């Protein structure tokens, strides 16, 4: 990802199998995914102000070390990251969690068990155009 105009998706997901499956499917569609496996790693990546910025952040809420809620808060307060689209991909499907997340200005909230990989790849590839 050395080129400043290289588009990619930042995937913050601790489920290694899901992360790898998404990377493989995305790669077949010409979509690059940078995976991060825990909240602490994600915060460091954001605070290091990585260049280039991702075109989209795909974020799980239940992560080791730092929650997805905290990461989203940091994204929304960090210069040059605050306007990057965020899709939350989580197993939390309760109305209270969904309301809390939507109030934090996410672009979509998807429950993992309700979405197929193919649908997800189509949806996220739209953000790269």
C-alpha cells in the first residue's frame, strides 16, 4: 500500500476465520483489505495516522483489549479519520446496541449472522468507487 491513491478497507475483526474469508473473497473482487485483529492494534494504527487512509472501516464491536465502541469514538474524533465511512459488523443485535452505534454516525450496522460474505463484499466494494 505504498501508493497514496491505493484504496483499501481497514478490517478490525478478531475472528481470524471471518477475517481471512473476507480477505480471500475481497481479493477475488479486486478489493484490498488490511486486517487488524484487536482493538489495541487498531487504536495504534489510527493514532499513528496511517497513510493512505482507508476508504472504509469495517468494525467489529466485541474485540480484545479495546472495544469497537471506543475505536469508533476515536475514529470520529481523529482528524482525517472522522469522515471515513464505517460499517459495523457485529453479533450484537439488541436494539439498545444498534441505537447506541447509529448515534455514533455509522454508515451501516450489520449483524454477522444476517449477512452473507458475497453481499458484504458487494456492499463494501461500492465504497471504493
